[in-house]
């Protein structure tokens, strides 16, 4: 008798759980229909580490008590975790077909995003990238206003530039109080050995979006920095955490911006021997062959090594055997585990060195060159190399183009450490900035 009552109680309890769950709906979201009929929903807006669950909290908690064989009766569930950089906003989208089924293989669908500050200034953000998994897409963009408790967003469709969303949502980056910065007078001078930089004109007096050569004066106690014009980069930040790579990217209504100027020696500049690492001259691999190398060293405090050099083709490496087969005519790579060992496959249109190095800080760049036996440069593959990061080690594929005369090749790596300057400056005057209607 007791057993029968126990079964009845369990059945009643399960019935009550399903009754409660049937009354719970997904968290509210904002929906729009794309030109091809796809339904896109803005499911979550946030910063930092975030998670999304299409089940509301109570339903998600109770779902854990439902036996696995009954889980399908609870309805479709979408769960996602993601992270954004501190200066970016994360926008999570869900995609459905016109028949209200999950749409797979989603692609970028926005032309631009506008964040409208309460001052009237518009942060116009071009959508540069996104990541997707199944019917879910995450877009990270910035900068955006943080002093307003409600965030006004306008999102436009790719190709048509049609307004899809015009929303006011709680601002995940809002704080009731931020630090207040005060600008320094211009000209302003700062020294970071061996460079001294003088900012002659601040953003308030620069008519363009970028810092010009005539706005900055550079001197150095080390002529290697000034014999050739140094390379440079700049960006601006504000006290709220905003970051932009153009002078019109942040609100001009901020009391001050911090201008970050970073300089590196030109690639043709002189570098000391302890900043340069070179392999010996190595015989150019014949077609569909590779040579295992165990060459390494340290330059500028960066640990460097090259594990092999190979001809064009599809390269298979399990750490012991290294083989090359005809490639598929593309440039791709994959990493997996076979028999408990890492297994790498790389498809390359050109011969390449496999280069590994320790993690670099933001101020350090590598100038990577492949030369032939006569010192002729076969490539300068710094930005074009493919990079993978695992366990504090970066691995790069350094492709090069041999000439008919090439018989031997040599890999050269220069560690180019930069210098960074930070100056508090007055923003562009608000009356010189276009604001929203």
C-alpha cells in the first residue's frame, strides 16, 4: 500500500511540475524580420562574462528534476555562455526560419550599429566581426555610452541598410558614478626612454579623425629610433572605459580623453644582435617533402623555435612522423588528438616554416623574414601569418615564395619592442560634432 501511494505521489509531483513548466515562457526578447524572411531575436545585451538560457530561472531549476526521457516535452532550450572585452558590448542573437524553426549556418546580417547618447551624440559602429554556433550569433562592438542608465540602440540590416531595431534597454555598462578626468594643456611632453614625444596639437584642434605627423614631435637619445621614421599607432579611452581608434569614436561631452601613442622602430631600422634570431641556411624542401628541425633561441626576451620547414601541400604532423601529401588548393589548418597525441594538419599553397614563440605583450611585435642563400627577401610575413595560441605558446605558419634561383632558405625573427605614451587631452569641441536629430 505504501509503495502504491509513493508511486501516486511521484506521478502527482511530476504532473505538477509539467503544469508549472507549461505556464512558463521564454524571457522577453526583441524580434525583427530580415529581407529573406529570417526572424532574428536580440536575446541578451551585456558586458564581461555572461550566460543565456531560453528557459526562465524557475523553469531551468525545475527542469533538472525531470527524467531525461521526458526532457523533450519541456520544449526547445538554448543555452549559451560568452565573454566580451571590457570596452565592448555583447549582443546575442537567435535565428529562426519563417516556419519558426532554428536556422543554422547564420551569417552576419548587420551593416552598422548606432548607440545614441543622451547628449545627442551618436556612436556609429561598423560591424567588423561576429561568432556563431548553430542558430546563435554573438556580436561584440564598442565603444558605447555608459553614463546613461538606459541604452538607446539602432541596428541596421546589411545590404538594405534598413532599420531593424530601435530599442531602449537597461545599460549593462552603466554606473551611477565614474572617475572624472581633467585634460592637460597642449603642447604636452612625455619621455619613455629612449624616446621623448611632444604632442603639439590635441584632438580639440585636430580637424581630422587621426593624429597627424605634424601633431607629434619625436626625439630620441638612441638614433636607431629616428634614423628612419618610427611606426606608430594610437587610440583614445575615456574614464568610463570606452575605447576607440579614431578621434571621433568617443563622446566629445567627456571632460577628457586619454590619448595613447605607441611607437616602434621601422622595419628597416638597426636592431642589436640580442634582438635578432636566425636559423642556419636550410636546403629548400623538394616538392611534397618536409624537414623536421629542432632550432631555437631567445631574442629580446622572447623564446623562439622552429619545428619544421615544408614544401607546399597538406602537412601531417603527429610529433614523430612528418609527411606531405598533395593539398586541396587552400590555406587551412586543424588540430586534434589521435592516440593521446596532438595531431596537426596544415594545407598550404606555399612552402612555410612552422614558428613557435612565447606569448607577446601588447608593446611587442615580431618582424619575420624568410631569405634565400643570397640574402634576398622571399617574404616579410608578419601580419599575414596564421597564429594559434595554446598554453602560453603561439604557433605561426610563415609562408614564403621561392624564386627559381632559391636553393636554401633562412628564417629571421626580429623582436621589436615599442614604447607607449599616455596623455590626458581635451576632446573635440561639442559644437563641432554632429549629433542625432
